[in-house]
């Protein structure tokens, strides 16, 4: 949870500082939109796929709670359909004001949706996001068969879990400050370089997404190598849900306070890629097993 929120905060800070450049270069808004969609695609494709691949090199088969992926992919699919509304409106004769109103309404709905999902995930249905007894037994049996040491504290090797909450917040604050400084440099010089070398807004958005998601990628790979595929699924899909349900409303609110207009009229390719990513992740994880070989 700490890792996911840290990555999302970094993403918001990074995208917002770049968004401020739209006061001078309006086309930067398209880069920000690309970054929002790319973050989900990187989480679901690169992070999940790479972790499953590397984990599969060590373990032929790994099991997780199929309710986790079913829940997350359903949430993401509904969200993708919601984002499709402004995109469709932009392809019709409706004016920019209608698209702007629709975007604000959807942003509010996404925020409310996130609050409901947060309660669902942390209070009422926590068992949907935990390893099942079957998967735990599967791992235990394999460890006994391979003669590995049984360690009840599975998560002791992860940095954030070695500190208390106060220490975590201090570390996160320092990291965010570093990211903010780097983002300021990227926003001022990176935009000029992108124009100079003809880098498209889609590629620029993808670069931003990889930067913000990189801590999660390394953590997910380590989890997969430790036979903790449930943790991988939670990181990849949980981060995607938080990224889009929280980042979109917060960025739109910050843009409004800064005198900018950020609408959700993503181009058809972006929305199509998002929907296909969700479907691919759903079909890959629906049986509760990952099999590389």
C-alpha cells in the first residue's frame, strides 16, 4: 500500500509540474494525457508481464487469488468505459464546453468510485486481495519438496516494511522532493528537447510512466523471484486502479486551480490500448495461475 501510494504521488507531482508548462506550451497537455494512460499500460503490461516472466524462470507455476485479478480488472474496465465518454464526445459535433463538463463529472465519479473501492479493499472484502489457503499450501508444499527454509515473515526483505509509518513518510517526502526537482528540469528542458528531436507526445508520456512506475517494477520482480505472485498481482493491478482513479481527479483539480483546463478526451488509440490492456490482463490471470513454461 505504501509503495503504491508513493508511486502515485510521484506520478501526480511529475505530471503536474509538466502540466504547468502548458501555460507556455499548450501541446504539453497531450503529453500529460499520454502519461496517465501509459502509467496503467506499463503497470499491467510491463510490470506484470516482466515479473511473471522472471518469476517463471525460477518457478514453472505460481498461484494467486483469482478474485484479486477479477475485481481489479472489472474496476479498470468500468473506468475505461467511463473515459470513453469524453473521447466519443470529442468525435461528434459537441463543443468544448460539453466535453469539459463531462470530464469534470467523470472526474468526480472516479474519485467517489475510488473511495468506495478503498473501503471495499481495506475493510469489507480484504480476503479478495490476499493469498488463498490453496495458494499458500501450494507454496509451502513446494518449499518442503525443494528443501527450502520456511519463513513466516514473507515481507521482511522489503525496504518500506522495515520502517514505521513516520519513517516511511519522511523517506517518501525526500524522494518526492528529489522527483519534483528532476521534474522541474524535465518540464523546462525536456519539452524543448522533445520538440527539437521530434519525440511524439505518446513516447514522452510513456517515458514519464516508466519513471514513475520503476520502483514498483523492481519490487514486483523481487516478489516474483520470492514466489510471491499474489504480491505481484496486487502491486500491478492495485497501482493501475489507484493511478487512474486518483491521479485523474487530482490532476484535474490542480489544473483548475492553476488556471488550466485538462479534459478527458483521450484519443481513440489511447482508450483502445487501455481497454485491450485490461482484457489481456484479465485473460492472463483469470484462472489464478501463472505458467511461463
